[in-house]
């Protein structure tokens, strides 16, 4: 028996198996290709199907967004009872010069032109202190301290000797007399140049006695701001002993924002209110304006002078500065509460002849505490809503929102008249009974 019969296979069978194994990669490739074609066709079909629904859905979405996002105000009709209930009041558009007010905070400080330092022009020692603490009020001519100075004693003795020499040479020749008089005058002028009081110099000349100490007196009335000496201390010429401030006039220093600089000027009268004396005000005068603007705060410093003979104002107190300025030209203005600012526009509600409150865009100018300038959008004599403007705007936007929802699917609602209590009629689509669900 041959090998073919022994194995049970034939040459044709072997060839068929070989051919199938060789063809397997091609079959797999065709399967991948067919799957890719099917997936691509599904994607194309989905895109084509969405084209029919896209414009309608997009237009519906845009319409809904426009209705919900505009928030445009609509005319409002309020009867007298509804207006009283929400507190609506009315005012007329006026045309006149508008008084502006700039308000600033300030602080009371010393008048620098009324602050002096007490010092000596000769060396010495403090023999006794009569004013020995700060904050004390001193009157002009009051004793501050007594000082002992060998330099001063020597100069006074020279004055006494020069005066005696003048008496001794009274009968001598003219040249000798003139020389003695020059010595006397020189000794006298030295003491006066050291700020020794003239009456003290005359007393030394009359008595011929030289005192041990000299009493230093206050140059003028004021409050002792600083005391730099102690009893027994040595002092040098030029050392500060006291610093005294005359508080009969004080300054209030404040700052004005850069946008308000044009409203202030030197010599302008301002009103000052003190936190320490509520309910009271005082009129002052601007005496100084800083020539530069602070680059960090964008403010300019100003100085106001106030009379303080009553002594009520003390340095360090806080104050409110009110600067009033009236524009020279007449302008249109309404109550400030009549203008509703949304951040993007300014809105007022104008009362028409039929009583309807019509929203109107305006351009606002300067403002005060109570009035606002209107540069365009209104005319003299028109009536506007002066209070509860926000509530009127809310009522107006509510009507606008209801009107915008009417075009939405299932929202066929008409805006009801303001003040109407009847419910809106259902549309034909809404009155249709809901379809009955079937169980499958």
C-alpha cells in the first residue's frame, strides 16, 4: 500500500488546507474595510439628519436667549392705588444752575505761622523752671524759666562800667566823651541783640546792680507743645527750650480728589463740621492748595483756616469739609433717585399724558447729594418717577420677560394688563388633552 493510502490523505486535500491558510489575511482585511465603511455611513447619516433639525433648534434657542437676556424695560401702567402701595412719587424736570458739593475729611492741626521756639542767644544754666510740663497754656509775658549765664553777667557789668565812664569824662574834651559814649552804646546794644528785654537793660543802668539770673518770658500767648529742658540743665546758645503754639487760629488739612480739583480755589469759603461737636458747623476759608497731586491716591492737599478764639478746636480732631460750588450755566436736572443705573446705561421712567410710565435712556452729567444733571433724553417740564424707581423697573422687566416667553414651545402666554387680576387664557395647544400612555 502506498504512503498516500497509509496516511489517509490525498495530495488535493493538502493543497486545499494550504490555500485556506494562505487566504486568511485577505479575509480579515476585507472584514475591517467593511466595518469602517458601515461606521462612516452611520456618521454621515447622523450629520444629514441633524441638518434638518439644527436651524429650527438654533433659532428657537436664539429666540429664547434673546427673550431672557435682553431685559429691556417695557412701558408700565400703574393706577393711583398701586403707585401709593409701592411708594411711587413724581417730580418735574427742572432747568437751573446746579449747586455741587465736594465732601472731604480733614484733621485739625496747628497754624504753622503761629508756632514759635523759645531759645537763648547765650550759654548758661537753667536756674529755675516756672513752666515745667507740656500742654500748659501760657500768656504773653509769663515767666518760663530763670537762667544763669556768666556771659550775660559779664556783659551787664561792662554796661555798668561804660555808663560810669560816661559820667566820669563828662567834663573832658569832646573826643574822650564821644569814645565813652560809644563804649556805652556798644555794651547796651550787645544785651539788646541777645534779646535781653529793654526794661531789664534800663533797670541795670538805673541801679548799677548786676542780677545773677535773667527771667525768660513767653513771647506770646499759646499752648506749650514741647518742653526740652530740665531744672539745673546746661543750655547752649540756640538750643530749643520750648515750642509754643498760638491756637487762636488753626488749620484743617484735607484732600480733594483729582476730578474735583476744578471746584476748589484759594479764598473759597467752606463749611466745617467737627466729629467732636455734632450738629455744629463753622465757616472757614481755603488758604492753601498743594501745587502737586499725589500719584498714589490721586488727591490734592488743601488747607482751611478757622477761627478758634473759643478754644473748641483742638489739633488732632477729625473734621468733615463741605465745599459747595454753583455752576454758572443752567442745566437740566432731576432728583438723583429718579435715575436708575444698570451699569451699562442710565434709565428714567417718564409719565406720559395717558398715565403710562415709559422707560427712557438718558445721559447723566454731574451729581449732587439730591440732584442729577441730565445732558440728553429729557425735556423741561416732563414728569418722571422720583422714588421707587427700582420697583417700577422690576414691574417693567416682568412684563418684558412674559412677552419674550410667548414664543417658546408650550409658553403661548400673553402679557396681562398691569393691575388685572384675571388669569391669562390658555392657548389652543395648552387646552389639548395630554396623550394617553399605552402599556406595551
